[in-house]
C-alpha cells in the first residue's frame, strides 16, 4: 500500500451525520452489521475527501479497502470486519463494492455535468446504503425503487448544504454544471460568503427536484415489514423533507440549514410515533 502519511480518518462518527445511523429505533440484532457497514463507508469517505493526500495515494488506500472485502489478510481492517459480518449473516457484498465505486469516482471526477450524472453518482454513493439496511432486515428487494429515491434525495440534500464547503476544501462541485449555467451561476460563486442571486436560483431549482424524489419515496415506510425500520425510515423521510424545504428559503453559504438537536428530535418523534403505534395496533 502506498504511504500517505499518518492517518486519513476525519474523526467523524455516526452521531455527526445529518441523518440517523443505526439509531435506537432499530432492533439490537440489526445494529451491529449496519454499524460495520457505516465504519467501512466512513473510512472510505475519509480517504476520498482527504484534503492533502494525492489522488494516487487515495486510490491506493481505496484499493486496500477493496482488498479487505476480497478477504486479503492485509486488507483494510474496516473492510475485513465488514466482510466477516456479511459472511456470518449471509449478506451480499455488492453494496459495499458499489460504495467504493463512488469513492473512487470522487478521487477522479470533481465536477457533475447534469442531473442524470448526479443521480448516477447517487446510485453508487447513497442507494447501496439503504439497500444494505433492507437486506439486513430481510426486506423484499421489490421496494428498492422507493429506497433509491429516498437515498438519492438524502445525498443531494447533503451536497446542497455543503456546496460551499466542498468547493473551498476539496474543490469538488456536485451541483450539476448545466443547472448552474441555466441560472447564470458560476462554479466560482461557491467560494463566496453569500450566494449570488443566480446561485440561489440554481440551489432552489435543485431543492425542488429533490422534493420530487421525496414525493417518490413518501410511501417507502409503509412498504417495510419491520416496524422499527419503518419508523426510522419515516424519521429520515421527514428530516429530508424539512431540509429540502429549508434549502428553498435559506442560503447554505451564509445561513444554517442543519437541524438543531432539539428540533431534529421533535421532528423525529412526530414521524416515528404514528408508525410505531399504528403497526403495534
């Protein structure tokens, strides 16, 4: 493995994410494999987003992750741990492999041409996460389209919230270039402390398209057999809807878009409780 210096870990954990990861809503038996998948994804994401490692070093580290999934004794420990969990539970490794495609793409591609390209990126960076969780719970793969719409929406929400930071720190732009051009915005506008009217217009348009994805995923929680997972999905759906709406009215370059802890907890309770009580009844 190529030497990239000390440690590429960001120090970020599952409690720092914008959306719940293996929350207490889920059954204890399912949280361990989901956390193993999260630790694998977090390690790979930290590699791809490292601010000073070279592309060659990042790709070598990601190859180390892939080697762990393949069972190589000297593979990345997070990948080896996930491989063991998947083997114990009889889970498909395709989702973890798909994630690595996205992180490798992050290293080699720093612009998104259009909406279709963004959704194709989400196909590898976000949709596999939800698909893995569904597999852990033994859910029917026929509900993957609803999962895919929600996961893509979550990914786009994150990109819109972090568009300024992504450009300033790693010079990466996930906002589709054709949408920016259509609204008269420039990539360089992302380096400002406030969004220009043109950039705000582009962000609002993308938030609107994200709300369309959320409309597609709205029935998702009702399609899930596991009551606790259905409640968690309802929570995530509601949080995403709230954030997409905020992005239509707030400037992510100068205003807070993220929920505060108390606000997120209130939204979560209002979304989860009806699902839990209805299923129990």
